[in-house]
């Protein structure tokens, strides 16, 4: 298994709706929200953790594979391969090569090799930062939500969630290792990113949060991405 190339793909993530990736704060501040978003500890600007993108892309690809019933909702691991064959096994192996595997099956892990893809954290785009400063815009909004009593028609259990505002732009970078001359996992990676565009990132996606759009600096990659159908094999 020989490292042939490391390709880096850069671009932007543009938010089409408010984004909430929780900070996990346990402290409630007076006058604050009870559900803040993750922020850079020094600048207090929003950013998108690479782990959030990687986790969601992987889960969507695994959902598309149809193997979630077998894994009972857990991530696909090398140990699952012994129960698979044919196209299902091939797809599972591609996912494991791209994202890596844990578990006790050391032989399968060695055969598959190390994780190929690496997602960087996504900071606010520099041009967008200047636009925010020049126009005195804000990075954040607080969205209030309630449950409604169907009989009385009254709002109950108010909750206030912080979101990064729609339109915010982030720098995006992902690198992909190629191990072996015949290996090609780029298509799988792009299909996962296209699935994310069609779905949502972060919390409350079913309520309209977390819609986004990818743009790539490489025109050839952008053209390929725009024409991509992530369900070309059926879904």
C-alpha cells in the first residue's frame, strides 16, 4: 500500500439558512441563550468544525448504502464486512477506506488501510468578514421556538436557539489521500458532499436549519460536482 498523492480541494460553504452547531455549554448566562453555537475561543467568530462535516457526510453515505439496519444505526466498521457480500460489501469497503474504521478486526483494518479523507475546520471567509465589518452586520441571530398546545392554541415551553445567519460564508478545505494506483474515492467524497447539500448540517435540520451550498476553487471539480447525481445507483 503506497501513498501516491494527497489532493487538497478548497472552496467556500455558503449558508442558505441559519446554522446551529451547538457549543455544548452547560452554563446559563443572564440575558443569554440556552442553546449557543460553537465559536472560536479567541475571536468569538463562528466556525464549522471539520468533524461536523465529516460525521454528517459519512452518516448520509451509510444511510444511502442501506446498511443501517444491519448495523442498528451504528457506524459501519471493519467487523461488519464478514456478514456482507457483493455490492454491499464493496460499498462498505469504500466508505471504510474513505473515513476509517475502529473495532477489533485488526486484519480487516490493516487490509483497508488508514483514513483517506481529512476535513479542516472552516473559518469565516476573509471577504465576508470585511463585509460584516463595513456594513455593521452580525454573525448571529437568536431564534425562539415553542411547542403549541393543540387544544388551547397557546405556546408552551419556549426555547431560544442561537444560529449563524443565512448568507455567512466559510472557507472550506478537504484533503484526500490516494493509496494505490487503482484507487479512486473522489467520486464517493463528492457524492457525500452533494448529499449534504440536499440535506442539512447541524441541529434542527427538519425545521429548516443548516441548509448550505458548496463552491469549489477548481473549476473542473465544480463542474463535476454540479452535474453529480448521488442516487445514480439507486437509493
